[in-house]
C-alpha cells in the first residue's frame, strides 16, 4: 500500500489556526478536541486519499479537489498528485466561502 505525504499549505494552516483561536475563546476543550480530530483526519489522508469524492462547484475545474469533512463543519479541500496530498484549504462551512469559487 502506498503511503502518501500530506502537505498542508500555509493558507490552510492559517485558516485552521484562525478557526481554532476563535473556538478557544468560546471553549478551550472544544478547540483542543477539534485540533485532535483534524490532525487525525489529515493523517488518514496518508492512505487512500482518493476515497473522498471530488468537490464539484461551478468555476472550479472538474476533478481538481477532493473534499473531506471533519466534524461536519470543516471542509478540507485537497489535491492528490503522485504520492503527495496537497491540502490547499480548510474551511468552516458555517462561513461564506463563495470567494473560493469566484
């Protein structure tokens, strides 16, 4: 079985860090739990990253990004190339992310 290398972009890391900081102001235990779940989910991309469906939206090239949901509210968009997984975005689905598809 191939083990993929997961690479998180600076933008995705910054987005997620902002989500964690916001959540920590509301509930530190919830922020710790979210971080743990996100790290576990990203590690799972090391094996079989193609198991998640493609992100299909207008203005986004077909079959460019896979999508993975973490805790129902966080959308991870990533690309698989060769033996690497590139995590480009980590979005809070409760916020407007239409800027991504424009």
